[in-house]
């Protein structure tokens, strides 16, 4: 099943939840892996670019998890045997944060901040929902071969975009 959604748009996320639930009765895993990359000096990174990084890299997973959390909690309760059946695996929320969320990187202050915020969210959310049968984990991939850098904006002097 392939469904696309803008992770920063509540209506699209609710449509995504509805589409998933129209085909499946539960959700076992939510992987938050949408993201954008930005690089440049702090001084030269436009505020709107930093906001875009936070919107997609932090608010996107925040909103996606919030949209799916009721479904995951129901699956977690079922796994714990509260709705009959029981004995199943716990549902999981996985956040892809990246290494620079833990070790902030030079010329990536806005990107690093967005990933650090996401990691803090994951740790906090874990303490809230683990007792309700939902696992929250963090994956910090290192360098991954993709076209992310080809599409990324790099900011040089005076906030001008370099490619």
C-alpha cells in the first residue's frame, strides 16, 4: 500500500491514518523517516530555512506520531491482552534522528537542532507510552547513499543559496 502525505499538514495525516485503517485493522510500526537537510553557517542560514527544517524534521514526526498514537495505543493494549487475544508484539514508533542530533555538527546548526529535538521527543514519548504497550525507539543512521545532498540547500555568505 502506497499513500503519500505532507507530514506537516494535519488533514493529510488524518487522511493517511484513515487510508491505513481502511485496509488494516491495526498498526504495528510507525517509522518517522521524512526529512530535509540543510547546511551552512549559522550566520548565513535564513530563518525561514531553519523553520522549514524544524517543520519537516521535528514537527512532521511529532504530528505523524500524534495522528497514529490512538491506533498504536489500541494495538499496544491488544498486545498486552486487554482486548482479548494478547501475547502479541508491542507496536513501535521509530524516529530516524541521525548522528548530528546527538553530536551537533559544524555548519549544520539548524539541521542538528531539528534532529536533537526529535531525539528528545522520542525519549520523552517513550516514558509516556511504554507502560501502555508502545515501544519508542531511535535510529541514528550515519552516512547513507541517497540523493539527499543533491537536493539540499547549502548557504554561503549573505544567506545566498549555493549548490
